């Protein structure tokens, strides 16, 4: 689940990093100005569509960083950091972190954490940075 307060801080970092006004940012990602205002104020939570529009307009923003604060921002390590903008430390890739922390059990040729080995997989969804996704039903 997304922590709305932390998401709001990361969204503000993105807006500040690109030196955008809230209205300019809204225009660039294709949403109404009020959508940005409501999310920044904590009134509304971001939709998946909203997040995907950010990723499409700003490819340097990593999905996992934006949602959970883990990963890199900006995504390109050669992008200079602006003064006063603290960017989170890089973390291990999610797959590597899971492998190190949990043993896995084979389940219908899909690797799942051992704590979930009694559960059935209903659907697998893969999101791509270009805004598309694929859904798999076993």
C-alpha cells in the first residue's frame, strides 16, 4: 500500500527537480491542475493512471521509487543533483532483495516465497515503463 504522505513528498521532489510549477507539471503529464493540488494536499490518493502518466512524461522517475521510496531518482546516475534536493540512496534490485531474504518454493513453474506456498496464484501482472502491461492467468 502506498503511504500517501511519503508519495506526496516524492512527487514534490519530482516537480522541484524539473523546476516545474504545479500547473506546468499537470499540463506536461496530461492531468488537471486540481489533480496535482489535491494529491499534494493529501485530499486525494494517486490513481494508477496518474502514476503511469508521470512515468511516461518523466522517464527518469522509477516506478518503485515513486511508490515506495526505494530505488533511484533520477534514474540516470549521470543526471546532476540540484542543490537542496536530497535523493534517496540506491537500493538493491527487488528480485535480489527477495532472493536474499526468503527461500523460494517452486509452484507451477513460478517461484513464490515459502510463506505463500499454500496460496494459489490468481493473476500475474507485469507493468512496463512505457505505460503498457501484460496480465497472465495460470
